[in-house]
C-alpha cells in the first residue's frame, strides 16, 4: 500500500515540476507573422472605436503622428466621422492587448492573457473629459484674478491648496481626480503583454529589464512594418519603422525598463 502511495506522489511531483518548467513558455508572447499581429490588433481596436466617447482617458502621450499612423493601420486615415482622439485611445488600448467585453452587466476592458477586467465606469471617459475642459475654460474666463486656469489643468493638487479657491473650482478639482487608465500597469505583473516572459521584475537591473520584449512592443513593431511597407518604398521601410517605433515606445511607456 505504501508503495502505491509513493508511486502516486512521484507521478504527481513529476507533473508539478514539469508544469513549472513549462510555465515560462506559456506566458511568453506567441510568435506570429507581422500581418497576423496587425490583423489581431485591428480585431481588438474596431469594437473599442465603436465605444466612442465612452472610452477612458489614456495615460499616455498620443502625438498627432501616433494617431495618424494608427489611423492608417486601421484604414481610417480618410474617415472624418471618427474622432482622432478616439482612434488614438482605441489603438493604444489594442496595442496593449485590451479588448472590449461585457461582464455581469458592466462594460469592461479585458485582457485574455492575464484575465484582468476593468469596468469602464471606474474611469474618466473622453466625453466627460471634454466637458471638464469646457468647464475649465469657463472658469479661466471668469476668474482671471485668481489665476486658476493653468494650475487646475497642470497640477490638480497645487490648485486645490491655493488660496481663495471658490466652491466651483473645488468641484472641478474633484472631477480631475477621476481615474485615468494606464494601459500598462492595469495588467497583472506577469502578463506577456507587458512582461514578455512571465518572470518577476523584482531585483532586476535596468539592463535586464531593457532586454525584455513585451507583447505590446512586438505588436507596435509589426504594425509599423506592415503599415510602412504600404506607404513607403522598400529601401526606407526599415529605417522609418525603427524611428517611429523608438518614438512611440518611449511615449507610450516612459518607464526606465522600457528605455
């Protein structure tokens, strides 16, 4: 009887150890053709674009060049019916693996790699952000003597502590505290969209972290290659793609480990 138990335990341990050894490969971003990566990106982006003003405000620097490039990748560069900010936000979310979902009666952003779900109602959306900006403009026009405008936009906490802040301004300050969506840190730490290999980043040097190639940067690189190959001559595709990749990468993820 004891021999049977030992055999079962040994068999169980074998699979546990084997599973651990293979877990790294499970969490690695899959190797795909550039065109397939671009098509998957489009499949994630288009449902997000349909959300329009309900999309969350993204914590990233989306330049005009980035928005135009993503519009070209989505064949929307000549579509004037879509807000450029919506295109940029949807593209940024899709680059980082986020998809539209519906869970327990709530519209969510979800990642199928790390199973993270984020309800849209928790974040300030584009439509509300535009309303806040209009309110700020009105405050600037009527309260120049208090020099509030730029302080509210650029530094919420400093404005809130400023002297002679009236009730209306205080309300605007509170509105500005709505959550902004960080496409990178909202993933679980082990997600291959932001990690690359599923390994912990604790106690890693900046050089070790820089060698990681997460899924979002692989996706960005593939999209640029495919898009530029259509719009540019073959001789200039590689250089143009490299330049854009470095510019967009630093803007979308300005953290040391991505430098």
